C-alpha cells in the first residue's frame, strides 16, 4: 500500500469521526467558567489561540471544538476536558436503554 493510499484512508476515517461529532450538541461550561473569572470571550480566545467568534460559536452550540482546542480551553481553566464539555449525549449513544 502506498503512502497516498494510507493517507487517503486516514483522511476518510478522520472525516467520518468529525462528522459523527457534529451530530451531537455538546454542551459546555465555558460561559459559566468565563463569567466566574470575569473573562471576556476575546480574552479567553487570545489565551487559547483562537478567535472570539469561535468561542462564541462553541458557547452557543453552533460549533464543536476540536480535541486540541477543547484541551487548551480545559487546561486554561485548570480542569479536565470532561469538566468543561458535557459528553453525556455521546456516552448515552452507545448504551442500550
């Protein structure tokens, strides 16, 4: 198998995983954590290397943060990712009820 074939397969798998995540409305505590610390969206965005618009979109549920950005946000607040982002919709998906 050539590098291009392996790369294409990996890109396809990544796209499938990302589209799977977009199905879920992942709730966050970002707004709450920002307000507790008296931070603006702009200040948080600067601290984690993104834009204010991205922070706004994550807070209102229009955008799901990448794993890297989710880590940066959680790390900024000194918390685990699970303490900032609510994955219960994803956790419940794989269980029989």
